[in-house]
């Protein structure tokens, strides 16, 4: 993985964020799902904390298994999301890299990433006896429609009312406008960074973007977040201009679909580097593009509704196939990798059909590897690397 100069700034940002979360007495703490509209929380000075991000951190630090087993020991099924099991275990044992998360004062759950989060957050709401607000973002079976936008806009207005009652303060529209400005700025820099993956050779790997994704998730809507991505963009832009690649002698260019395998990030990065294979685009990181190019500051609720509805995992099967095919063309890819994640069924369902269809549309080979984002018990180095080696040979044969 590439060690960008901006990485030290990111570590500083995330350290400050968790220190504030652990020590603040002034701000209420809200546990939120990764697809929740946090702009509303920052407007009301409510600090968002992400159990999913924390679970990913535990996985990357090789701490998730002990937490998962602690959750299973009290009855949580091995078949549910490993992010949820890691979170339950960390909460019970106060384990992991930061000894668990601070207790929530409220919960914000959005259904645009999956429906498991509803039951997950209901468990947390009972454990802590705190209010839970669910943003019901409908699944986009046939694309973005006016009905879906209007329905989601209503959800956001209800959220505004909920936060007004929760904090006892009126909703500050001027502050909301400022938060949205920072959110848009950070998202635009993030999108510009990801677009630089089209450069040959690519100045970054998807493993790099998996790591540098943290601020756009946790701090979206803050000036610190926007400032950070400006710094990162300028560094990667300069590398692209100088034709400095993240993979020496880049030969293959591939796509990664689904969540990272957090506990194998470094091993997989070393594997791909050895094979001269650059992962230059990932659907997971692309899902954090935020407000779209058509965002109208005069109608912020509609812009937010479009952004939070249009998450890749909230889209129909045909859209996903066409989207993958378009990325293969735009990024001049030689193949694609689909991670069938045992924990994330909404992301993984239909992958074998998807592999066939994307290859049919593009003529490019694909491979499916089976694993999990946090549970190492369902992952095999030998099986995965054997499949990837065969896949790389198929890319060479297709050239």
C-alpha cells in the first residue's frame, strides 16, 4: 500500500475524532450507520460515531475475531453481519484498538446500505435505552424516481423535527447550509481523487482508498474533512502528472467489487504488487461521492435525497451490471474481482450471474473470491490466491 504524505494528517484527524468522542461532555453522541445523512447531526452539534467503521478498524487491527466470538458466546448467530457481531463484542468487552465506543445518547439508522442495520440498532437501543430514528430509504428497483425522492425528502424533514425535539434547539438553516457546503466540497475532492485512477499507471490502489475513506465517512460535513481531501487530492494529482504508479511496472488494471477484507489488506496488497496488478477502482469507495453535480443549494433536501438513495448497493441488479461494465470501459481495465462477502448478503447476492453478464458485455475476465470483511474463519489464503493467480493468467491470455 502507498504511504502518502497526507497519511499523517489523516491519522491526526482520526485520533482527534476518537479522543473527542471519548471525552466530550458538551456534545450528544449518536451511533449512526454508514449510509446515514450525518449533515443533519453536524448541524445540530451531535457527534456521529460509526460502529461499522469501528468494526472495520478492529478487523484491520486483527482484533475482530475475539470480539466476534464474545458476541457469539452470548447467543448472536454466526450468520449475521460480522460488523454487527464485532460491534456487539466490543460493546460487551470494551475490547478492540480503542477499548470500545462511547455510549450513545441516540441512534440514527438508514436503510440504504442494508436492512440488517434495523435489527442491529434495535438491539443497541434496548441495551442503552436511547431513542432510535430510522431513515427509510427505498430500494431503487428501477432507478431514481420522483416518488422515491419525495418520500426520502419527507424522511429527512421528519429527522429534522426529531433532532429539534432531541436537542431542545431549533434547526439552524444557516449552519445547515455551511455543513452542506463542506460536505459537497469533500465529496468533490474525493470524486476527483478516484477519477485519477484512470491515469496509467494508477497513482493509487484501491487498498489505499479503503484506508483514506475514513474521513469522508466520519467527518463528512466538516471543514477539517474538506481540507484533508484537498491535501490528498493535490498529492495524488502530482503523482499522476509525474506518471508515478502505486504498482511498479503496472501490467494489469482491475476493479474490486464489495467491501474490503480488512484483516487481509496488507497481504493482498503485497500479492497484487508482486503480480503487477493494480486495483484502480472499487464500487465501495465510489459509493461515497456524496452530493451530485446537479446539487441545488436552494433545494438541499432533494439533493440529499438523491445522494443517499443513489448508493450502489441500493440499486437494482441490472443497474449494477451496467455500472460495472461502464467502469471497466472508463478505467481501461483488464479484468474485475468480485468479493462474495459472507456477511454482506445485499452486496453479494447474484454475483455469479453478475460475473457472467459483465464478461459478456465487456469481454473482460472476472473472478469471484469468497471471504468476509471481518471474520477470518471463513477465509482461506490458499483458496483465494489460487483463484486470483488463475484470474491473472486469464487476463494475460486475453491481451
